[in-house]
C-alpha cells in the first residue's frame, strides 16, 4: 500500500499528544468504573452499553475539542459530529469490549484513530487493565509502551494462532461467522475469541496472534488498530484480498505470511 499523505511534523506531534492524553483520561474513567460500579443498558437482546462507555467517549471528545475544535469526529455512541476542517476525522471507540467490561472480564480498551484526507495515519489503543499502550504513526513504526512491534514469522496456517469475533446479531443472521470459525478451527493450530477487535489487531501486530478475521465491523473497531498493524509489518485486506478500508464491514489481518491461506479458506467457505 502506498504511503499516505501526512500533515506537517508539528501537526502530527499535536495529534499524537492529544490522542495520548485522551486515551489516558478515558482509561482512568474505565478503571474507576470497573472498581466503583457502572450502569448497564441494553440496545437489544445481546448488545449493551454502559454509562462508562458514554463518560469515556465524552472525555475523549472534550480533550480533542480543546486542541482541534474544527475536526470531525466519528464515535461509537455519539455517531458523527461535523467539523469545518474536512481534512481530519477522529474515529473513537471509547470502550471496545463492552460486554467483557460489563462482566468483569479484563479484555477491553480505548481505541482512537485519526484520519487525514481519507487515510488512517495515527492510532492509539490503551488496555487499562494491563497498562499496555499501543501506538503507531504512518511511516514511523508501531510501539507497545515505547518498544517497537513486529508481526510474527509463523509461515503456515497450520501452525498459526488466529483470533476472530462474532457480531451482535449472531442469533438471527445466517451470516454469523460460524462457518468460517469451524473451517479455521480445523485448519489452524488454534482459534481464539477475545471480544475486542481493536486489541485483536494490536495482538497480531505484537506477534501474539498470527491472523485475525471478522465480519460486520464498524470504522471505530479498526481505525486505530489498522495503523498499528500496518506499521508492525502486517497485511490487511477485505475477504477478497483487496486493500482494506475501515468503512468495509469485513477484515482479514495477518503477519502477511499466512494471508493468502486465510483468504483461500474464506473464499471456499
């Protein structure tokens, strides 16, 4: 994939500082809520939201607006917020892994991505339970707590550890990823399901997983992780093998070495 166009170094530094501040503020809110309690509401039978989601999102937006009041924002709970500067858009998931969070399962994160002229150029994913901060800027590499990241070197699918997820409509939709899951489970060394797409992408970037696929995702699920994985040397496409956009619902991400084998499985399924 060609290198995206970037803003000036000074603007990039401001974007990074703002994203890091926003992630840390939001992470503190989630940590406090996990310890002191929160309120759960149901969007439908299995899709829930907590007041911690909303407070985290509002805190992120407030931090962004202090420095970049004209930027557009796309957030999971609040949707799209217009801005006069059409070159930039912040894509926010204030709590990726809400179901995990609501059950006290420590696999959730804050995900903040930045688009510039239609390309994702910066990403930060903060896992507050492990104090793991994943960051990446287009052309500058990916990092975990300041240490450079690189994807795994697993060469074949039969030796790979994969990760996936299932959409909230799994009970009512025939397109529920169970067929893909079955085929990969019979082909790969192992398949896991964490419940947080942003961390899944970061874990592929860190070499903890070798590949990831999922259906029915939203832009805020992948905007930050996409940059982190690419900068760690990974490959990201849709199910057909064409370049991935965060506005596409399906994703295949890998260390690059097993990517074609993964695509073959998905085509046959």
